[in-house]
C-alpha cells in the first residue's frame, strides 16, 4: 500500500513539475538580431517602398482621410546588411547618451535607432540592440509622420519624397528641420527634436503659399516587417498595443494575419509595438481625437504590420501655416523614464507600456524597492539579498515563534507516537491524553501558515520583475553570474563552464547550474532541521523534493535562485539558533521522551522551555 | 466520489506544497490531515465545512494546540 502511494506521489509530483513548467516557461535569451544578409533569402525586387500614404485613400471620397498605407507586398525583399541598407538614402545622423542612429531624408523616416547602452548579448562588445531598422534589413521597423489630403489632386510627401535640410546632425537641444515642397505651393516641414533618452518630438507643419485653403489630415505610423515570435507570451504581452480612451488594449500579431485590420478611436493615450524590453510607440496630441488602425498586409516572409493614427483635419488658409505635434518613443522600457514621460508630457497611462501583470499593485512597489536598493548598493544581486533580509525581518518574531514551537514538537514527537500506538483505536482516550500532554508541556502554538503564505507573493513578484524589467537585464552578481535575469550559465553538462558546447534542448532539464545546486543543498539542510513528517509516505516524498526543486529552479533566472538559496540560508540560521536555545539536538531525531517542567528559556513566545539536551549540536545538517 | 476527489486533492497538496509549511501548523493534526479525516468521516459536504472552519481558526489569534476532528457520533458543537 505504501509502495503504491509512493509511486502515485512521484507521478503526481512529476505532473506538478510539468505543469509548473508549462505555466512558467523558462526564460530564454532573446535570439540575436541578424544583422548580415541571410544567404538563402528569397531574392526578387529590392525593398519596394510603399505607395504614397495619401494616394490610396482619398479619391472619390471627399472628407474621408486617406489612411496611411503600408507598403504593398512586392515580393520578398533582398536582405542586406545594416550598412548597405543605410547607404540607400541620404541621412542625418544622431548620437545621444542613449541612442545612435539616423533619419532617412528619403521618406522623412525614423528608421535607424540603436541603443548605445543595451547590447544584444551579455558581452558589452556585442552589437547594440536595434530598435528601429531601415527597409532592406531582415526585419525593417520604422516610424513615419505625414499628411494626407481629401483632394486627390494635391501632392503629398510620400516614401520616395526626398526631404531637404542644411543640417548634418541632430542633437539634443538642436532639432532637425526638414522640408519638402510639393510644387503646388505647399511646403511641408518636419521638425524633429530628440532628448537624451528615447523620445523623438515631431512637429509636422504645412505652409500654404498657394491661393486657396487646403484641408489636410496629419498621420503617423509605425511599420514592422516580418513575423515576430513572442518570447514570453504567457508571462507578458508582446505585440501591437495601445491605450484607447484610458483603457489598455493588448493585441497579438496573429489577429492581423490575412490582411485583417482593427480600428479604434481615442482621445489621449498611445499606440505602438512592444517586445519584451523594447518598444516603438507613437504618442499623438493628447487633446485631440485620432483614428487608430492596426493592420497586417502580405503573408509569409513578406508580412508587414502597421499601427497608425490619423488626426483631426487641419485647415490652412492661404499664407498661413498649420500643423500638429506628436511623439515617438523608440527605445528601452526603462521604468523611471517611462513614468517620467508620463508625467512630463502628460501621456495618458504611459506606464502601462510595461506589462507588470495582474498583480502590478504588488509587483511594481517591489520593483521600486529593489531599484532603490540597487541605487544604494550598486548591484541588483546585493539588492535582492537585502530585500530578502527585509522580508525575513518583518516575519522574524513570528518565525521565531514557529521555530520554538517546532523544537518543542520535535521533542514531543516520540511521546505522541507512543500514545498513538497505545490508544490506537480508542479515539476518545487518545484525544484526552493528547490534550493533557499539550497542557502539561505548555506547547505554544506555532505562528501558523500565514507568515509563509505571505512570502509566496514576494517570490512571484520577484520572478515577474526579473522577467519583465529591462533594469535587471544583463545585471551581474558576484563571480560567474553576469546576468541575473538568465539561468546560471555554469552548468553540470558544460563541466561548470569548462566545456563549450551547445547543450541540446532535450538535455536542458538536466543542465543544472551552480546556484541551483547551492539552493538544493540549502533545502536539504533545512529539511534536516525540520521535524520529519509523521506520515511515512510524506516523509519519503519530502526527501526527494529538494532534488526536484533543484531541477525545476535550474531553469529559472539566477536572481530568483539566489533569492531562494539566500532565503533558505537565513531561515536555517534562525532556526538553528532557536533550536539550540531550546536545547534541541540538531540533525538527528529527538530521543527525549519526558520533559521536565518548563525552565524559562526566553523567546517572545513566553513559555518555551524544554530539556537542555547535552547532546546539543551533534552536527549541523 | 466527491469525497474521494477531495481526499486526492488533499493528498496531492500534502505530498508537494505542504513541504513549505512543515512545522508551521498551530494545530495538531495539521489542517490537511484534519480535512482528510473530516471528509472521510463526515462526507464531502460536512467534512469540507468542518475543514473550512478549522482553516479559519488557524490565525495568529486562534487557540492552537491539539484539535482533533469531532467524532461522527458526537453532535457537532460550535467552538
């Protein structure tokens, strides 16, 4: 019977572990962005730029704004290197503390934005992360600000229009002015300013030098080429999203396959595409109503996704100038900066660009606490350790109480077992005797499960923070941990870093790092301190759990494993001292059967007491 | 049937998550053992109610100590 139970238990445990892995997929390092040409990419017409945004919309439907058009599918584009792609058009470059890149004068496109401080790999010499990339590279991704007119006879700047400027560079505090003359008396201008973070401020204006008034619709779009596999869709959202009239909508790329589209209307808010750590987000004028379209065009390798907004019409009298202002955020989702922009620019719910999950009310404060600790200590790993101490400190007295009770229970266990045997069937009698034993020994109840239960949210919130926040990406700890948000790299199957080979996916489960092993050892030690469960099956299964958890946690971010190992270590120390104080022999079964009356042994539990066993600390775990 | 399913769920908990609650219980038997016994002796419905009541008693202001499942023959009294 026991044997059967045991097998059932093992099977169930395995099921739980599998289920756990399904719910919390191990985080994988993002696939490196391919920069060079894929040799076997299907080749045909070179990156065909799109039809002029206004052209397709307006004819015959006066008043209906021509929505900006994504490029028509024109065969698979030739994939070229970034340098090649950048050389296709005249450009104005920029370099700020955070960004490096350029703006294409052809089309007036912001299509080259790389992050100086964020690299594709842990190695600081690896290439910078590309947020936006020009047409021609494998995954083009760009933003455009433009106009459309209801009068089809008016020429609007399009993707092939070459804008003019006399500036060579764009710098924070020195905006770039580009102009384009349509030859019909309209001079379009784009004034693009950048700050030293990730925001582009774009003022689009039209000077009417013709002799009749014109009505134009300003628009802005972000286009993204190719398929994007969400990295951790079960943990956080990746894809098109936005805040529409105050409420967040998270969409998925899959919803826009087969040329599907969705339309929204909003006053205030933002729209864009997001990856786990990076995003390109458009922020329209927060006071005016805009029409938003999200759509996909093309299929397969040629698929393009577009999110755009069309603003309210602007009527420009002859001799006058009209325009509007929008913003583009292209960069890393750094919490401090995003909250800063929300407040400074008054962007409705800009903080929702970061997916903190349902429990954001808890996750975000935990993040702030960690970030504050990081600022004080200079290392996120240390911050996690100190956070653990803080959590433990809050529950220190309660845990003490539990450990004291545990010591006592451990001492009483043999006697209780004896009573259970003696009165086996006579429940009435057993109950009476047990009551008496409890009264006689003045067992103070443990703190209950509450102090443990409240630690569960801390664990999950830390998991979410490590997973979500860019701040934890590529953050080192001491020694070999170079990225707290990735699993421990020194694993068994690589000979703890001695052998360099690509461990096959199928063996990942057995590929355990050093920190998970340390965590397993701490779990094992802690178990040695605890009283063994009286249920023999439970006792046997519990002996295996540290091993199971070692396997399971090996797939998780090193930061989380370090948290757990450290938390266990603190508990072990606390428990060890309390048990010593209560005279418990550590590490072996209590032999005490009858206890003398309480000798006040302190502890806030008040009663306490227990036999001072001379055998004290035989061995620690 | 229902009580069997409940006992299965309790057993599952006891062999996995209960690991983290070793030594924390205010009561003897522990809530999970209590629940399993209560469901066995009193059936799914009454057993669950007993277990829920017990669970609510497990708080820092609860009494704690030895607290067995009331016998099926005894009339239930509200503590």
